[in-house]
C-alpha cells in the first residue's frame, strides 16, 4: 500500500483572502505550499498569459518544476494533465496527484502539503482516494465584501454589467459556501477559517488554527510569519511578490463601495449563510483602524 500524503486543503470561493492565509499557513515549518495545484496543466499550456511561479520566475522556465516532471516521467510515467480535476476521469487523478505531491515532499524535506486549489470538486475527489490524509480548511469572508471584490475585478477588466456581476457573485458566494459546509462539516477534519477573524490584530485566532494543524499532523515548530518567499507554487495573486514587512490590514473598502440598496439586496440573498457564519445582516460601522 502507498504511504498516504498528508494534505491541508483550502476550499473557498475566490477573493476570500486565500492568498494571504496560504502564505501564513503554507509557511508553518514542515508544510509545503503548492498553491493552486489544480491549475498546474493550465499554467503550463495557457497561450494567452505567461504565468509566474511562486519563486517569481516564469513557471515554464522554472528549473524546480522541470526537474520534478522529468524525474516523475522517468519513474512513474507521470502525466501532468491528470493532476487537474476532471469530472469524467476515474483512475489517473489520484495516482498523478499522489506521485507529484509525494515527490514534492521528498524534494523539499517537508511532511505536509498545503493545497489552495479552492474548488470543492477536487477536494471531494481527493477524499475518495485512500492515498491522502486530508485536513479541510473552509475559508469564508463576508459575502458583501467578496461580491464587491468580484465587481471591482470585472470593472478593472472592463467587462461591463457591474451591478449584475455583484448580484451574480452574491448568489455564487451563497451557493458555494453552503455546498462546502453541507458536504464537509461533518468530517472530523473540517475547520472553518473566518477571514475577518484572522486579519484582526489579535493573533490568537490564527495561532489557534496553526496549533490545530500542528496537532493534526504532529508538526513541532511553527513560524507563521511568512519569511520564506522563495517557494515554488502555482497561482495566487501579486501579494506574494510584495515587500517583506507586510502588515495584515483589515480591508474595509467595501463598506464605502457597496451602496445601501446593494448591501441589503445581497444580505437578503445570502441571509442563511451569513447567519450561519456569524455575519451581521445590518451594515456595520467602519472601525477607526
Ligand atoms: Zn519556481
């Protein structure tokens, strides 16, 4: 029987602050951050965009991946495209992921993988395979902030229909978080991670999450202050390339950007899930921070 790969899987809807949490949690000693590994094939084959590796190099030119693929290909006939979740495939997915992640752990000397591929279909499929031992992190951020962030993203890309984007993102937020919750909350290895709580200046919340991870996988020392930025991972946003002394700040811009009407429309759409995760229905006042 194969040795199980220990894995922390971060699942959420995009724009919930997962890049920030993966930089912190993926830097716990003994943990290897692989980023959005489900996009591995895409970042190597995308003809419209040159993707960067976490180390800052173009991923296609990064020696780390190249060496890894050559070795895996020679040893186990590794096929990169099988790493990506695919609804129809039944066999190679588990094997390809196990081979890749096991090799990454060997190469880096770490014992646990941090996978922030986000989508829950991939998680479901990994859970079905006997080759992984998985800790599920469900990250959640205020749905009004997430919907606003999707609207801003679409504005920056001049996609139009801004308010419609806001509404459709509100619905998606509700459906995704509800699905993730219903599918996984009974799993004994399910942990919730609230964005608003971990960006508070009080570090206890994040330290408690770090302790749970350490306990679960018997890891000893932790750093948790993301010093190690030379790390080869897939996807994420530009945050990983910014300066060393970052201060985690609560992002409250959405409180100004979301109108009164939009706030309540979104709150009505998202009501059951907002309530479940302790978000206030009414518009909260901005802190002085
Ligand atoms: Zn790299």
